[in-house]
C-alpha cells in the first residue's frame, strides 16, 4: 500500500512539473511572436513613411517674413556689411505648425547704402534678412529679397537757386557795363548759384526703430523637425 501511494505521489509530481514547463514554453513562444509582430510593424511603418516626422521641413520660396526693426538705420551712418537686429512680427507656419513664433530674434545686413550728394545723387539704403533664431535654440539661415528705401531729392530747389544766382549776376553786370557787363556778370552769378547749390544736400534716408519691414524668401529653406 505504501509503495502504491509513493508511486502515485511521484506521478503527480511529474505531471505538475511537465505542466509548468509547458506553460513556460507557451509563454515564451507567445512573447517571441508578439515581439516579431511589433518589429514587423515598426519596419512596415518605416516603409510606409510614418517616419516622416524625422524628415526635414521646408519653408517654401516666396514665404513672407515680417519683422520690426530694433534699431534705427540711416543712409548717412550705415555702411555696407553693417548688421541689424529685428523681431519677428508674424509667426511663420509650415504645414499648420508654428516654426517661428512672434517675437523671435532675426538678423540682417546692410547690402548697399549711399549718402545724398551735394551736386547730384539721391540717398538710398538696402537691407536683407540673413537669419532667424528658432525655438529649439538653432539658427535658421535665410536668403531673402532686398528691401530698399530711396531718399527725396532737392533737385528742383537747387536748380531754382542756380538759375536765380545766374540772373542776379547778369543784372549786376548790366548795371555795371551794359551788354558787356551782362556777359561778365552772368558767369559770375552762375558760379555763385553753383556754390549755393553745393551747400544743399538731398534728404538722407532714415528707417526708425520699430519700423515694420516685409521680406520674402528667394530660396526654400530646410530645417530639422524638433
């Protein structure tokens, strides 16, 4: 009887042991299958393009960039190559996502500048935007059009003064010696008028701080998604 009970106990122990091993084996198989399916899904997602979130975005050519100057620029004091700073006035969006927020720092350069001439030539100044600070700390390089300002001219006023000087000189010459005096006084008056004209410059171009400027991208700009 005792031997019979012992054999039954051993058989029960073997059944329990084998059953547990089968459960562990089944669990491992299911885990491996799940891992394989997950890895397959990741590979499929990559092939199907769900990894596009990692691809660079592109700000298209022609995008308008509005900035507000943070300093005053002038044709009288600014030189080619001088840098200026500004703040983004309107957010820049790509695919509905804000890439550059309002208030972001932007930087540009003076590409041409000329003072008004004494005898002729109007003043002008031209600017381009070169870079913008992004939210992630990176800097976006930009290639934009030029924004230019042209100064007013004093040409009409100067020619009036010039003609007036010549007329006065001719009148003085006539009083001094008749026709011959006119011939002499005219050139003298012309020289006086020219000297007066030389003292009068045209208006210089001044772009005050806080002025709103609108640039436009001339080339598409790529940036890494964050």
